[in-house]
């Protein structure tokens, strides 16, 4: 296992500032420097308050690292977990103190250990914490503690030393051990030239102290702490962006270690549901680490057996909503059951009330926002809950689809999820600034390589967005170089389908290129746009840029846009690339199936007259099966309003007209008739989903072709009436 993998598997706190992910080092450094540079020799007790898993140990490690840079500081990290009872804890503390201080002194100086020898039985020449002590407790109750204090103070004064005692994990001790720690602090905190830095959860420790030092009175524990802790400090809140990035890094590593690569659409699904349902409850680095550690095991254990998005989300529920996770695991069938109606007293109504009650009980104690977040996440994982919290129903016809997708809401797969990974979506502003500054001085190849280093599969949106924010102040040369570099490396940009194409990172990248081109002086703008058409990779990015280039017409004048003649010249550059694409139409379909219609439209509009039509006609003559391949590429993608899932819609009049502009529809019809025997019998527009997609599409085209003249007559009549 590599060091990188180990870093994601371990839950150990960090020790060095270079490993600081959550910007805790500046806080720790300031605390250490204040302690180290104090002129006042009196003792001081600093309390660092933070909940479990928030990073208190790492902060103490950073404080120790900084204190070690000061030669007059003796830093002692005391671990109370090593001792079984109060007597052993007190003994261990004083021997640790003696060892830490004595090691820093010159050989001729009196040692603290020499004083402690009087309390140890003669089992050896040196005093060590393993030796038997007659009664440390008695010593602390006598004048000897005063003598010890005077000796320690004199030694530290003479040697110009200051002792800083770091104590961690106090809130994880038993009540009696917490009592012992604070008894110790209370008895020794007035030693001059000493300082305590105590890390604990204030609420938990105050509750434990309340019984011992306050006779159980409400608030007594907090009052006791206020007397002991002279400098109460709250651990800085974890930056939400840093925590999200830390969490996503861990998820990516878990996926990579398992050899799993999510489709871009799955990435978007996960990030959206993570943001809605889990992020509000992900509050500490320890939670994020625990989450990625669980995925490191669960993903490979269930590889190819479940839907990865659902697996990662349900494991998130396990971390962020543990009671809810147990409820789902124990009531799997209830979360899958179809809701048929809501009439009072019916089986469905009773089922709804039972589910609501179970979920409500498992979310007890959470605030309104957290409850709403959990419910939204549940409605994604178990779509039939949309009928529990709304009026959207999913019938049995969805069961097959969910099973094919191996989703947790399928009865065939849910048990696997209980039996037995954030994408990095941001980028440093400094990196972007440096990249833009260098682009004004470097060539396209260098800029492209730098862009590839910065832009990763899951942070492209952030990279594009942050570059876009700086276009106004960008130099002409920088704009030109970045536009070409981005266009030639657009394969790095996800190009997933969505209901609105301009919401995709691919379109955002093309919009950025358009904005950069518009910044260039007018006399250079057209040549730059042609260069982009020539180098755009993939070729579909060239089309996307062409869509977003600004135009200058009489109806909509724009001094930064291209006139129609310029647009024709730019389009011809792209059309030429399409016409000579290696492998012809077959290769275009293989690589750009969902974008073929756009490419053929561009070829037909800007290319040589009838070139696209003739080439496609020849391609159909070679193999009539190519006709249905062509038509399928024109099918629009529809999105389920309830599920959010995409599917291929019907081939309708708009698609027929689009195909007809590129190739003679009669040629397509002849090819289809060579493949299918019964197309001439299509009297009604077929909408049945019982046939295959190919046959249905062929029949729809045939019906549209047969009635094309009627559509033309209807359109002419509408024009006359208007």
C-alpha cells in the first residue's frame, strides 16, 4: 500500500504543519508563541475546547512543534490514558515532569528526580515512573508539595526554563480519571514558569466535574472549570470548503483504490445528493475520515454488485444519521413498498404513518434543516418515499429499471448494501492567478500543459469559473493563449447530457472561450476563432464554441461579435474538419453519437454544397443498416420529471425536418425499406414502447415521411391565415 493510500486509511492526527489541511497551524502557532514569549513567570492554564474528532490532538501537536523551536521551553506531553488509577496518574505525572526537566539541565544542577527519590522504595539507583512510591497522595497533602514547588521553581529560574505541559483526550477518560487530572492541575497550576495546555470537550468535562466538585448542582462543573482555566479558547471552526474537499479527496481515493471509475452523470448525482443531504451533518475531520475509511472497504467488497452512488450515499447516512441508518437496515421492506393511495384507514395510509413515525423517531434531536436534508436524501435513495412526503407515485413498472441499475430501492439489491466513496471540485485562486500571469508570457503548448496540471476531472467547473472571473483584467495575449489551450484540451471537460445543455461544464468552457475571443482586437478576432475551430479537441467542442460566439447583426448589434460573413468563414473551418474526419460518418457516430446531429448540421450549413448529403447517401448505399443508426442519433433526450433519469424520446416532426436538411429523406426511406418489411403498413404514428427502439424509430420516420406533404400544406395554410 502506498503512503498516499495509508494517509487515507489512517485516522491518526497530524504532527507537522505541512500536513495541515484545515488551517489550524496559524492558531496553534499563535498560542505557542504567546506562551513562549510571556514575561510573566506565573503559571497559566490554557483550555482548548473542541468536540470529539474536531482535531484537538493535531492542534496540540502543532503547539508542541512550535514550542520546540524555543530553546528555553521544556515541552512535556502527558498522556493520562497510561494510568489505571489516581495514585498511578499522580505518580506518573511527577516522574514525567522530573524526566522532562532534568534532561534539559546541566549535569551539575540539582535534579527534580533527586527530590522524588525520598518517596520511592530503594529498588534502584535512579527514580523512574515504574518504581513503587510509598504515597504520592500523602505527599500532595503535606508540606512536601510546597518544597517540591520551591525546588522546581528555583531550578527553572536558575536555568531560565519554562515547562509547558500538554494534556489531551481528557474528555475520553472515566469520571474518576477526569477528577484526578483536575485535582492535579489545581494543586500544581501555581508553580512558576509552568503552563498547562488542556484539550477537551468543555461540555463533557464540565458534566463529569459537576458530581465531584459541585455536589451535582447545575452549572457547578462549568463554574469549577472557570476557576481552573485562565485562558479558555475555542478550537477554530473547520472551514466548510476545506472539509468538503478533504472528504471528496478521501472518496476519490477509495474509488481509485477499488479500481472504480464513475460515469460523469453518476458523479453529478452523488455530488448533488451529498450537498443536499449529507453536508449539513458532516461537521468534523474525523467524520470525513471515517466516511472515506468505510468506503475503502465497502466499495471493493461490493464491486460490480451495487449502484456506487447509492452505496456511497447510504454509507453517508451511516455516518451522518446513524439512527436513521439502523432504521432502514431493520425495516428494508417498508422503504421499498409501493404506496397506492392515501385514503384514511387503508393499508397504504397505515404504511405511510408507520414510515413517518419510524423516520421521525430516528431523526429526533436534529434541527429542522437537518431533518429536511435527511428526508430529501431519503426521497432520492427510496423514490417511493415521495408518495409519503408528497404526491408523486412510482408503480411496479419502475422495479425493473431500479434492478437494472442495481439501486438500493430495488428489492433484489437492498440487502447487499447492509451485508457486506467528492469529487475534488475546487481549485486554488493562487494557482489560477499564477496560471493567468504565465499565460501572458508563455506559448500555447506550455499553457496547455499547465492547464492540464490544474484541471482535473472533478474540478473543471471551478477552474473554468475562476478563469472566467478574471477575463476582464486578462491581457490580449493571455486571452488568446488560454482560449487556444482550453479548446485543444477540452477532452478534460465532462460533457454529460442534461435537460439544458448550457448547464454543463462543456458548455461553460465554450462560453469562456467565446468571452476570451471577444476580448481580442477586432482585426485579430476572426483568425483566432478559426484557429479554435481547427484545434478544438474533441471536435464537438468546436461546435459548442461556434454556438456561443457572439454575432453582430442589424437586429442585434454587438461590436464584440462576428458579422454573418465572418461566421460563415469560421463555420467553414469546422465543417472542413468534419468532412475529412477519419473513418467518415461511422467514426463520427462511434465517437459523437449524441452530438452527431449538431455536427451534420454544421457540415451541411457551412460545408461545400450538397457535400454532406452526397457523402451520407453513399454511406447508406453501402449499408442500409446505417439508416437506423443515423436516425437514432437524432432522437432527443428526455428527462423524467419525477426520477431525473434520461431516456430517448420519440422521433417527431422536428427531428424529421432536421434530418431532411442534411440528407434526402427519400434516400433514408429506401434504406429503411431494405431492412424492415412492414413500414408501408404504418397508418398511425406509433408511440408504443413494446417494440424495440430501432423498429419504433423506423416506423415513426416512415409515418412522418408518408405525411410530410400534409405537414407542408398545413404550414402554408397557417401562414395564409396569419
